[in-house]
């Protein structure tokens, strides 16, 4: 490939050694049909200039990128799944394919989903359904538009296999997804080495994270503190976005606090504390309102994994950072969603946030249309219903944040941009029945218009 000056390979993970991953090969797919390429994300890492043929060669056939990893690596980790410890995890249908720097100098990973079997596949086929890939592309785009720190769906390629799945109509079409992440170092990565009581591996991992992702972490306890703060902010962003992750296991959380891996997920139609995303979450462990509890539980699991190399008092102190970070993160995320500027009084701002959630719950107002209606606060001059009037007076005490964003485009369209279950099913149905990708592409274009408008001047 012609190398762009913005392409900066920097392979760091392999330096940790073989205790952290295994070399693997991608499946040899019968077909490679390009269905989606994220040129904006590719531009961040110097890969936007790839032709479609070169793109498919790298992200469908997994020919190595120049001066990058010679072979992909399946990462080793353990994890708590629905709070039951599982030592038989690891990258079972994905691998780390490349590492490179973005325009801001951050170290990013290109990782896969559905790229074939690995030593950790267990009884799985290592594949991804095309429907699953379509859903993840849509989820990542919508989350970014709603202000969530999320991985980027980088590439989706249909692979020509007919997959059998017990939980959806089969045979179904197959795909391989590539995502761009700011680290794949999971909480479960630490848990694996704690399980094996390998203090040297834990120390090496802490050093790796400090050198490449969290330079301010001077110790293992510092790493836990920063990971807690990152996770708390992420969870706050999910709550403001009306998003339910579905499987908040410790292997689905990273130290950088970036949301990723959208299997079961839902955007809430309205405020419902018991709303769940995964059909198998029978107890509602990861229900919408329980997400902060779940994320903090995972932070405690991370701290427990580091007891081997850190004093317990320091780790307990680190965990205490979660609550204030979540509180501040929720204020910031909710105010961003309403397009208003926070005051200097966090307590007062948080009272307004609580009143907002209360209004959403008692009126059963549709989630996204509510934020669409009130974005910009008093700059919007939205008419309040009787139920909303007291809350609207509180809202008007806050100044709009960049009110120019409400002019033209999205906020004059008359309809909120949502991504509810039925619409995703309709998009997939058009693909499945008629190989019609127009609804998928139109939805992504709509989401991108919203993202651009909300990011205006910011």
C-alpha cells in the first residue's frame, strides 16, 4: 500500500511477551464483500487513502499493514460474566491486528470480531453474523453522535459463509468486523494474571498501561483510580444517551474507559430503570438503572486483581474516586445532551439532573424526542406541557452552549434521530431479504449529520 505520512505504526503490545497473547491466523473466507468502511476513522490513522481492493486485502484477508504486526495476536484474559468468574475466556473470535498512532499521538488498536477460531474459541466457530456487524456499526455511530466515548466501527466485510445460530433464524449471513479502539487492555486482562498469581506479569502489565495509555498512573493503585474515573465517566455518558450495554462483564471493560463490543444493546424508548438489552439477563443485573452499580462492581474486581502487587488501603482509596467522577460525569453528559452550560454549583446542577430523570420517568416521555425538543434550553423557545413547566423554568436558568447549533439542519427537521430496536430490525430485514443496503447507508448518513451539527464549533 502507498504509505501516508499520517500512517504511524507502533507495535507495543507484543513487547509484553507471549504470556499475554497467542499468534493466530485469520480464517480463509470464501468471499470478501466490502459493506462499510469508515473513512473518517481511517483518516485519523493514515489509512483513508487505501483503495477498496487494498482495504479488503488488509481487513478481509488480513494481509499485514506495513511495518506492523506480522501475525495477529489473540489476547489472553479472564473475566466475571454476570458476576461468575470464568477462567476460560480470551479472544475467541477476534484478534489484535495492528497498532498505530492517531493524529493526536494516541496509541490505537485495530482489532477484529468474527475473524476465525483461536485457542480460546472453545466450542464456537469464531465467526460473526452479518446482522451482528450491521448492529455494531450502527451502535458505534449513534453513541458517538450522542457524546459517548466509544470505539469506532472501522470496517465491515461480508464473508460468504452460512452460519447456524440457536437464537436467530439460520442459516444467516456472515461477516468480519474491524474496530478502532484506544486499547484492548481489559479488566479481565489483569484478572487472568492475578488468577495465576503471577506478580511479575501484573507488574509488567501495569508498566505497559502507564507507558502507553495512562502516563499519570504512578502505581497500581493510581491505575485503578484512573480506570475507575474513566469508567465512571463512560457510564454517565451511557445513562445520558439512554443506552443499555447488555453485557457489562469485566472482559468488556477497558482501562481507558472506552465503550466497545456491542452484542446485545438497546437504546431506551423511554426512561425505564428495569429496561434490559440481553434476552438472557433474566435477573436484570445489567438493566439501565443498574449500570452504575455494575460498572463499580467491575472496578472492585479490577482492584482485587491488583492486591498481589499493591497495598489494600491504596486500592480502597482508589475505588473511592468512582462516585465523585460519576456525579461530575453525569452532570457534564446530561448538560451536553441538553445543549446548556453548567454553573459553578455542582450540587444545584445535580438537583436539576435528578429533576430531569424524574420528569422523564413520571411522564414516560419518549427519550430521544425529549432531548431533541429541549436542546439549547431557552434558545430553543420550546413549548412546555403542564407536566414540564416547572422543569422548563429550571432549564431556562442555564445559558445555551453554542446556540448556533440549533439553527438549520437537524433541529429544524422536526424529528429526533433515534435508533430503536424496530428500526434496526427493519434495516436488517431490507438487507436480508433484498440485499438492499440503502436504509443502512441512509441511517448512517442521518446519524453523521447529527454528529456534525452537535459537534459544531466544539
